[in-house]
């Protein structure tokens, strides 16, 4: 049943996106047709979730804040469909283990490496959680950049605005070689920086300035 509900939502949002937001997808062919994979995108709006999902021709599960949907019944439904709740105040092993299990079973999992929405539209440094997932599964990462979602529903806005939206997907990134050069949190940091750089390239925007990033050993993998 959850697969049917997901499919209905996918069709509904695609139709709505194309009708009202001139939604377009670029680079859909870069998403592997089979096998476990991470899709990593920039994050500027709550609408990033449906618009990113609409661009992926496979069912996808999303890693997101545990308090994103505070309604108990709605949380249960969304978890059944495609949502993996993650606590941001500590390393949420339960959430990450759920994501690892899905990837190892050959599924698509989406993550927003920045850990939260950007206020000004600029990319922020990626957290280390994406590196942990790659190190644990060996899966490729498909970078993605969403254009226009911040204009449609920026932080603090209660109203949706009509604005064109595009989802741009890049070629999968294979970190097999990097896993032989780096270990532990050095690998996590390398993965995070590489993915955020690729996301910036897709959006033709400046890469995040992570010169002030704390030592990775001093913060949770998915810390804000």
C-alpha cells in the first residue's frame, strides 16, 4: 500500500509542478536504474522534498529532521512512504542505520548534506553524515541542484509563490578510490566537501566556504 501511495503522490506533484511551476528535470539519465545510491541536493525550501522526488524515476526515501512533521498521524504515514527521521542534536544511529539498510537493499536515499535550509540561498558547508553513509555502504552519490524552490517557498513564508523550478542531476560520484586514501572522519570530510563542490558546479554558484568548519571529531555527524 505504501508503494501505491508514494506513486500517487509522485504523479500528483509532477502534474502540479509542470502545470503551475513549469517544472523541468535535467540530467535524469544520471540516476542509476538499479542498485543502492545516495542523491545529495542543496536545501532551501520545504518544497525541495517533493520537487527532488519528482525528478527521480525510482522510489526514494528522504533523510530529514525528526521534528519536521509534528503531527503524530502524519509522521507515521510519511515514515511508511519515504521519510527517515533524523535527530540533529546528536549522532542518530537508528536513523542512519535505517538509511544504510535501504541503500544496501538496492534503494535510493536522498540527503541534504547542509543539514538544514539556507536563509540566503547560498550553499553552506556539508555535514559529515553523508560521508558516514558512503563509508558504510560504498554507494555512489548523485549530486543534485534545485533551482527556484526558495523563490516558491522561502524560510518563514506561509504562502506559495508561482516561480519556475528545475531539478538538475549530475553524474554519479564514485568514492572507491578515496576510501583507499582516507579513513574515518577524514573520509567523511572528503566526501562532504567533494559532493558540495559538485552541487555548486551544477547550480553554477559559489561553493560553500568551510574554512571555519570545526574539527570533525568535535561535532556530531549530522550536526547543525
